[in-house]
C-alpha cells in the first residue's frame, strides 16, 4: 500500500439515541445513529413509533389522492 494516501483507521464509539454505545473501528471520529440493534423493533420484538405520517402526507400532497382518480375513471368507463 502507498503511504499517506489512506485515511487514518481508528477506534470509534457509535452512539444511539437510546443511549446504547458500540465500540468499533472507522475512519470517522464520531458516529451517531437513530436506531440500533438494542432498540430496533426487528431485534426487540416491540413496536416503536417511527414518523411515517410525514412521508404519507408529503406523498398525498405531491400526487393527490389516487383512490379518487381510480374511482372516477371506473365511473367514466362504465357510462
């Protein structure tokens, strides 16, 4: 390997919002995550509220209510 072209690889602590800390190695100095294996619903078996309402509202604002369009099209075709 060529010298002085690779980033420095160092010990790092990953910190989750829940307070869990994981030791690993990385080129970054500090890593912060929102969901880790200690609090993720897949690993814990418990449901955790994740903000998806904003995504749905954004989709409906952007594309409108697709159900209304489909029912109107069906009515037009049956007439």
